[in-house]
C-alpha cells in the first residue's frame, strides 16, 4: 500500500517545517540512546478516557517487561493532549526534538500528529480504527502494511456483528440514527460502513453529526426524536461526552448500541468490544520488534484485537425492558472512591 503523493508531500513538508523536526534530529532515531542498553519511547495519548488509558497501560507494562527480559532498559514518557489536536502536534514535535527511538500514538488524531512530525522515527498507532482513513493511504484495503514509517494496531470491532446486535436486541426498530463526530476520519469510516450493514438488514438509517463537544446535546436530541435506536461508533469526541448523551437518551428510553465498552458504560445498552489493555500490549510487542530486532515498520502489517466480547449494561437493559441473551457479559462499573 502506498500513501498518496500529495499526502506524503504534506507530511514531509510538515515534518521539516514544524518546530524541532529537522532530518538531523531524527535520522538516528532507531539507535540506542545510551550505548546498547537504553531506549526512549514517547507516547502521545489524545485524551484521558478508560479505553485509551487501558491501551497506554498495556503498552507500558508489556514493553517494559519485554525490554527488561532482554537485559535492557526503556524510558517511556507519556504525554496527554487533553483532546486537543494542536497539543498533540506540539507533543509530537517535542518527541522528535528529543530524538526518541519510537513514538506510540494513542488514537487517530495523535497518530496524525506524529505522522506530520516525522517521516523517519518509527511510529506505532493504537486505538486507531482505520489507518487508510486516518492517513489518506491510496488503495488501502484495511489490512497489510502502510509502506512508510508507521504501523500499529486497530481497534475496529466487526461492524457487521455490531449491526446484528441491533437486530438481536431491538428487533422491532425500523429507524437507526448513527451519531458521530464529523471531524474524526475513523468515525466517518465506521458510520459509512455501519450504514451499509444496517441497510442490508432492512433498516432506515440517518446520520447525525457533531462538529465538536458544544453541539452534542442538541444533535443527540435530534437523533432521539427521529430514531428508534442509536448507534455510536468508536469516537473520541463522543466518548468524552457520554454523560451528556445519556442525559438525553436515558429519559427518552432510546437504546444505544456502542462501538466500544467505554461509550457503552457511559451511555449505551450494549457493545461488541475489544480489550484495550491487550491491544496496547500487542502494540508493545511490535515496538519490541522495532527497537530490539530492528524490524521495519513500513513492512509490518497492521494488527487487530485477538478476540471480541458482547457486553451490556444491566441497569439500562432493565430500564428499557430489554431481555439480554445469555452470551452477553454484564459490564461492572467500578465506583469512584
């Protein structure tokens, strides 16, 4: 797979133009920073959220375990962009200036920021749904390698099976509203694919898009008024505002099928989700191959989660009067101390 010439040119220019991003600082990024024993890894996490937190934790713990078992050491610096793409870009440029050995980008905007900051330092993404949409890769089929300095793991759960959940749990529904952020490339991809799947099952589907967090309540209300059931994909903007969504969908008694467990916990009825800790750990295994065994990220296939599981929120199911099949697992909400 190859990135489009225009997109690659944009990335290359950005890598040189943004602060601290010259070739001289990143050309030796795959060399150890302290003899042959120490590595430095920079982590850009888009925002604080249970799924992203779990992915970062899995990455940190697994990579430390693998590196130390090899008799070496690793310093992992985690920085959080607080949901702001500009901040993510600043963090990425800082890591390039520091000449880190590898950048791990947690969530799509973080990956895009890292890609703009360097075309030399190896980059691994995680919690990224579709690399083709995120990086504008020409001819992307959803699998394979990117052909440049980026690889990683995808958090895309099977969308056709999520569509089947709508049929299974809300069989009398006729209209499905898909609620998502139009500014997130991966959300757009999921929404379009989910629409195809749902229409194939005979549903009438309508998109309801939010530009930013300010219009979530109003757009959710429109979706509730026009739909029998809502679907929310894996979406960082909406994940950070799940309580706002629940404040609208809950009183209206409209079921929400979610793309991942964090959104489901905050506002959903059910989800087909992956384990984000395991996804982060798998990303760490890829990082180990790059750091210690000099693997080339341009030839490393994008990896996906090993397993999925059906989950539901028992309290919402009861409130909606929906009977949940036995193959679903109840999400246990941990109470804050």
